[in-house]
C-alpha cells in the first residue's frame, strides 16, 4: 500500500507504544504514575468486567498486530487508487470486551476515511486515549477522528455492532445508508474425546477469557455420545479462580439456582455449569453442550447455523476451524461475521 502512509506509520508507532507499555506493566503492576495506567484504572472503575489483566491482554494482542509488516501485508490485498475523497463512517461500538471496536476504527482510518464513533457506555476511555496518541503522531488525524455521545449525524455509511435487539434499532435508523450491522454471535468447539490435556486447557482460555463475554468466546461444545467430561473438568481446573470475581460469581449462583429450580440436569465443577442445550448462547458461568453421533452431520448442522456462529474451534485441522486457545487472538483479516470491512469501504 502506498496511500495514507502517515496514518499507517502512526499505527505502527502505536503498536510499539503498546508493546513497551505491556512489557513494563507486567513487570511493574503497582506503578500508577503513567497517564495510561490512570486510564486503565478509570476503565476498571467504569466497568467491573474490565479487569486489568483482560485490558492488558487486549492491548497485548493489538501490540502484536500493529507492526509495519502486518499492516502492509494486510492492506496489500486492497486497491485504494480509486478510493476518492475521504468519507465519514459512523461506528457504533459495542462494550462487551475491551476495545472491541478498534478493528473497525483501524479499517476506516487506514482506508483514509473519517471516523465518527459512538462509544459504548461500558468502554468509554480506552479508545479516546489511544486516539489522542495517534493524533500526536500524525496531526492529520485530528480532523479524521471524532467521538460523539449524541445521535449519529452527517455520515456517509455506518458500521454498528450490538445485540439481536439493537440490530432492529440499527436497521430502522441506518437502513437507508450503506451499512454493516452486526448481531449476536457465539463460538463453538467440536471435541472428539481424543484431545490432549494441553488442548483442553487451551480451550479453557477460549471459554473464560473476558469472562465469556466476547462473540469469539466458546459458549457451546459438541461432544461424542460416549464423551468423558472428567478429562475436560480436570484440564480447566486451573481457571477456578474466576469464581472470585464477584460479578461472575453472582451470575454463577443465579444461573445455577434457576436451572436447579427448573429441574435441569447439570454438570458442575464449582465455577462452571455445563447444561445440555440446543442453543448457542449460554449465560455467563455456563457452557452449553450437545452430543453428536456423526461428524458429517454435525458439520452440516454448523453450516446451517453459520449466521449464529462466529468461530468453530477444534483440532481437526479444518481450513476454517481455529485451534484451541486462539479465539481471542484474531488476525487483521479476521473480520467479524465474515464480512470484509475493507471491501465494504471500497464499494462506497
């Protein structure tokens, strides 16, 4: 890519900054003197789900992606020559996990467009801080980044992420403009019973990272009819400290009580409830499971329900499957809902 090089360079500098910050923060967790530490503390205070560990995890993933090689390789797949004058792209961001809207933010700016972002009340401080850092590296961005708390107005296209309920609201307000409107999605894992303890432990990361609040978190597993759950529970035992997070514990207690009052048969290890259920979206502290008799039939079932599924996790080395432990480490070309954001911007 040759266009918008100053913006690309600003993101590379941001990646270096995040790398340095994460390395220093892990070594000096008690140091609260930097401006970024103050922002992280404020983010935790605003949203109890945003623990320092999870914020740093999100920052670390982005620090690894925002390198010159990664960005240029990603952008080399697109032709920006006829992109025209900058357009204003409204972005309605979700707030389920830290910086969940950063990829849309990156796409719009790297394309050379203007961002008009409406932040979630659950994640209001992280992105503005990073945006200010970008502006300091490339002053041109001051005219291309705007945050609003009011109604989105004056945009050429919109990217909105929310729930199935909010998607109807988005369709009503944004349907007349070019748009990407994202709904609820969940991720699933396909187990065969031959997984190693290391693989099942990695699956625990897919389940518990961000307390299961992300669309890339595994909320359901498919297992053979003869599956032994003991090996699964043994592998995820070390995640048990999650029950000490009060919001997670409250959800665990509540969901367990509701299930028991309804006489559902449960599997439970003291911090995760397993419930046999045909659904995809399990509540916090619960994991749905279903049995399968034929992998071919299961794959057909998953294909039929692909609009509800963000990721499929397995060790089967399928081209579309993600290895255990990798769901929360998407690459730059891993687009939410499988919709290529850059292609969408190119067609405007």
